[in-house]
């Protein structure tokens, strides 16, 4: 048998072994104590700390497709916000939109894990919380990446933009009514379709649908809570001095584009990136999103 034939057989055997090899084990779930509770998190990698903050009806599992790629360059921590799986969940607990409270929890997690200043990558309502966190603790932030935070307060000063916000709020009305009535399944489906387009819920995988349902209660709290929602303002955004990347889905509702345009205008120095996706950019375009994050952060080799 010639050398070429032997090499072909060897390559074929290696390819077969790679195909049947078990996938890398998922990082184990850990817990960190915070005020009046604990938060679940997973971590991987070495280097500068990179904290991933999920959006509404999600938890640390939202970031599972990103952990390995980002963990090659950073110490990556993905956690579940309070009142989200697998943390304690209650209809009397925190609302998903309580961005100021979730920002306090983020600070507690960073302190408890002794992470020091961190890079933040955050999605949707988690990105809203991240904006409040940066305002409350600028000394704890190295860089900030936010995908479409629902920071409607940025639209309040312009009547035309305010109307965009009101129209989007109206589109969420059917899901809000379903949550109030206790029909979590309908609420989840209607909300997903409102933020990501008609039929979006049915296009989600079984695992993604299960995660949405696991975290529906925090959205139910949004619908029934009387606590005023925190307002993020342009003046707060103007105080941001760290590097910022703002990302968008090309097919996202006009509301998210209006908010991110105003956020970029107020910050002044933010970079922008757009992806062929709807609101769930990290979920719908994970490879492209990770590439953009790595390029923006230009990580130093792990030490």
C-alpha cells in the first residue's frame, strides 16, 4: 500500500473518530450568594472576565452556544438573573423589567466572584440592566456590548420617537393580557412573536421553547406588578466613558432601532454592528455575533 493510500485511510479514521466523539461536557452549574437569595451561573475559559447577561424569558442557557468560542479568549461567566431558572421563581418576585434591581444583583455577583472590572455582553432586558449597572458602577466596567435594550426612556423627549415607543407597547398588549390571565403559554407565544416577528415562537427549537416557558413567570410579574419601571435617560448614557458596541437585528421592530439610534447618539463614541436577524441576534446569528464581540474586544492572550 502506497503512502498516499495510507494517508487517505488515516484521514478517514480521524474524521470518523471526530464524528462519533462525545460533545464537550457543559460547564457545571454553580451558585453565588447575593442579598436575599442566590444566582446560578456557569463559567469557562481564562483571561479577562466576560460576563454574559441574558434577556427576558431566558437564563444562563441562552449563552450555551457562545461559551466555548468566547472561552478561548476570556474567563466567561453566564448567569441567571433573579427570578429566572434555575433560581427561585415566584409571581411575587422581581419583574424581568426591573432593570435597576437586576443591576444591583450584577454588582453583587461581580463582588462575590471577585471579578473586578469586567467586560459585559448583554441582550434585551439584560442589556437594559447592564446600562443601569454601568451608571451605578462605572469603575467595574471595562467594555460594554448591548443588543437592543428596551430603554424606552430614551425616546421620551421626542414626540415622534415617543409614538414609536407607544406603538410597540400596544403591540405587547395581547401578551400582557394573557400573562395577567395566567395563560403563560399564550403570553410567551404572543410576546415572542411581537419582538421577533410573526411565527417566531414556532420557529424556536424545542429546547428554546422550554427555556421560554421556564422563565415565563418573571414576565407575568411584569404584567401584574404595580412597581414603576425604571427610566434610563440620555443624560445617563452621556456619562458612559468605556468602549461600547451596540448591536441590532436587521429585521427587529422599529422600536429597537429607534432606541439604539438614540443610545448611540447620546453616548457619542459607540460602535455599531447589524446582523441578518430579528431581535434575538445572539440566538439567530451566534457565529457572526461572537466574531463581532471578539473583534470589538480585541482580547489579550489568556494569562
